[in-house]
C-alpha cells in the first residue's frame, strides 16, 4: 500500500490551533510525522534587546502561558546573576513555594487536556480545571494577579504573602493530596485510557538522552535528571525530595510522573511553609547598577513543569545585549517523530497530549 500524506491542524481540536502536522500513513500506521511550527512566533529573544531589563518579564510569561511564573523567574534569575544580586533568604523560600504551586497548576492543566484529547474523559478535564482554579487562588493571593503574575523582582518579590496565606495554603494542600488519589483511582481504572496509554509512544532512555528531551518526558524514560536536584537553587538543596523516575517511557509513564510530581510538590510547599523565615522578601527598585564585568555573560538553569529551561544572557548596562532561551517545549517536540513511528493514527493525539506542549515556548 502506498504511503499517504495527510495534514492535521492547525485547525483541529487536538492541535489547539497552534501546530500543523504532516503525517505519512501506511494504512492507519504512522510512518513519519513532521511538525510545522511558528503559529505563535513573536520574536521574544530579539524584542528584549530593545527593552530595559525589568520591562522584559511580561514577555517571558507568554512563552509558557500555563506556567508563566516559572519562565518569569528563570529570566529574572539570569539578570540577578549578571548584576551580582543575591536573593533575600525569605524570598528564596517564597520563590520555591510559588514555583511548586505553579508546577501543580501546570500539571493539572496537562493531565486535564490530555484526557480531553483522548475524547472520552471530559470529566477529568472539568475536575482538573476546577482544582487548578483553587491553586490559582493561592497564586493570586500571593502575587495579586491570576494568570500573568510579574511578581519576581531583582533580589526578591514584588509583594510578600499575607498573614492568612499559611492557613489557606495548608488547607489547599490537604485538599489537593486527597484529590490526586481520586484522580488516579478514576483515571487508572478506565480500561480505554490504559489501553491507549500503556506501551504507546515509547521513548527509550537512550533515545531520550540523544534527543536532549527534559522534564517529565525524560524522567518517564528512566533518566534521573532534575535541575532542582542536579543543579540546586534557592532552598532545594535543603529539602528532602526525590525526582520521580519511571522506566517504561510510554504515554502512561509520562502521565504518571506528573501525578507523582504533584504529590512531591505538595510536600515541598508544606515544608517551605513550616520553615519560612521572617524578614523582608521584597525586591529592589527597577533602577539597576551596571553588570559586573566578570558576569557579563550569565546563565540560569531551572526545572520548569515541562522540563529544564536554560537562559543565556549577555548583559549590557541597561538592557540585554543578547538573550538565548533553550525551551523544554521546543526540545520535547523534537521527540514526537521518534515516538510516533509505528503507532496507529488514533495514538498520535495521545502521544502529543503526553508531551504536554505549550507552543509559545516552541515559537519563542
């Protein structure tokens, strides 16, 4: 049978309007997949060359609009490295907590949209967005905004948490811990879900390392790398946590790693709140001093919900001279072709959903 090429997307429910796939099929078996990107391109890495340092964080947040605070923090930490600015102790604790809350919210989004893309688990989609909204209440309480927070400031935060935050956050963590068990019980007893996830879209550890994938995609293939553990920052070196690693490398493993990571994030949030020091957490004013000549080239490595982001910054006195971003979304998309070959056409959207891509980070 001759190979047939079909176009999927960008106007397709499971490509969400932001990616087009050219798929070569032999019957309904996938021979090859070629992603076409650029539907969200906005040239952030060049735009920042014309903006002062602290005019740039809003651009960063649009690169991963599901976990905007995480991308924002990665950029600000690169500027802090260039300027030789040390983050205040209380701010280090609070940044760690906020990033883990952002991880929970992001993974809820990823699991909910995955189940929606499978076409017969809309209940999980609605559950996930309802529970994500509860976590967003905490982020709004801490940052004053609901989606694009712009809460990171050089050396600290734009605002500290209030006196009621501790009790509110602890109640939400208790609720979320119970809910994750309910999610697993509901999802993993669904035979259709399990059939479409187990043994589908397999990416071996060797392939994962050769392709440079990162985050849950990498750890689901048995590679134990997490920037929070391997290149610790803030207070992660003080926390007793372990990256979640599975070995099957299939769709189910990528889903399950996110579930396990949410449980770990809950433990981290509790630990931070129980040991939060006093003092000032506010960052410095926007006015900057010149970069330290020895630090003109600065880097930042952070473990975002979708994997490691790497910021490479060449600093000038008032604005970035150059900024290059290694986005986990872009790197992980490269694995789609390798994971899809030999799969059935109906498996393609389950594989894409398990990658949990945000195309703003691909098209940066």
